[in-house]
C-alpha cells in the first residue's frame, strides 16, 4: 500500500510550509505565529488557499501576513551523457 504523501508527490505536489502571522483577538497589538505544512501545488497553492479561507471564515484571529516556502521532493532524474571510457586497473 502506497502512502498518501507519496501519491501526492508523484502527482507533482511539493511540500509547502506557510509561516502565518495573525493578530490575537484578545490583544490585537500582538502578533502570534502559526506554522502550517502540507503537500500542495505551486504556484497556485489551492490547499493553502482553502486553509486560509477556512481561517478567515471560522477563526477570530485576523491574518497579518503569510510567508510561503515550497519544494518538490521528487523530481525527474538529472543525467548527462558522457562520451568516453575510463579504464581502471
């Protein structure tokens, strides 16, 4: 059985990390940090957008800023053709 994460990576998803700063509802002058991580598709980030939509609809802390990092962990193999033979004694 193949894991969900592996299947997503084979479908061109990459690991996305979002650093979300939001205002505390009880102290609006203070910012709190929340780190979110999930497999998502760059550059549109539909999973992150869905999460942020949920945040704005359901949670009290107003979003201040979001910083995103993304990396595809499985990529096509890199190779180069070598012309020649190396003899090892």
